[in-house]
C-alpha cells in the first residue's frame, strides 16, 4: 500500500481597504481548471512543514517576514481526486497593503478576495478557509494576533477597526480602549497621526512582536 503524499495549503489573511481578505490562486491544471484555490504545494522529503509553508508564500509574494502557524491536518480520503494527499494547513498574516504578488507555472492567476465574497473553490479549500476564520476570531480575542495585522505604528481607532472587521461586530470604544491599555501589549510612541483624520491621534506600537495569550476583550 502506498503512503499518502504530504502537502501544505496556506490561508493568507490581510486587511486591505478595511476588509478582511484571503489570497487565492487560479488553477491551470485538471481537474480544477479555472477554479480558485489556496496557495499550496507538496512538502519536500527533507523539509519541515513550516519551512514548506514559508517557501510557498515566498514564491508567491517574495515576503519572508510574516506571522505563520500550523494547526490542523485535512485528510479526507477523497479530498483530491488524483491521489491520496494529506494537507497540513497553515495560516499566515501579511501586513503589507502594497504587497507584490505573482503567478508561476503552477497556476494562471493570483488575487485577493474578501472572505465574504469567495469564488467557487477547488478541493476542500473552502472548508479550510472557514476553519481558519473561526480560529482567527478566537485568536484576536484571546491573544495579540491582531497586532500582526497592523503596521508598525497605528492609532487605537485603527486597531479597533481591525477587531471589528475580524469579529464582524461593533465594539464599545471606551471599554475597548480601557481594557486594551490595561493589557500592556501596546505602548504610546509619543507621536501623532495628522493625515487623513479630523484631529491628531496618538500613535501606538506593539511592545512585544511575539504572540502572547491575553484576554483583550
């Protein structure tokens, strides 16, 4: 009996024009020609799963400095009609809004899609995205993952907007700021943002770039 083939599929999230979006590729090979899918590929023989995920994203976007984590295995027997392929799914977060993405010989197009307006997708990739969306909602509530979606410096209003985009609900401004500032995960830079807002607003930054588990809401 042949062993399953290991692969990795990566759900890449980004806040673009104040919408939560995911990066998808358009297939150019049978049996899913013209359908959209997650960036993914086989894991090499002497390669760690996390390294494979980083490689795949670097080939698609030239980005190497990003948050990425591995969590769940998708191993339905019939998830790929051609072979027995087990996918070790990862989630990545890219901060850059001006990200340069590119195609290669494995697919015909690559683009960002709003998580609320996803196209018809190949394999079980819609299920993978839905799973990670649930995890993302949980993580931004009980960890500092939301800071991975922010630029180096940001206002409290901008950070609250990211929470509201991911959680799909409005938050009380006063309570949000009170609890956030008590959590000691961000600090005031002493600088002000004046462009694009009615009045100057304080700019903050993350105190620690590593993921921390803390109740933020």
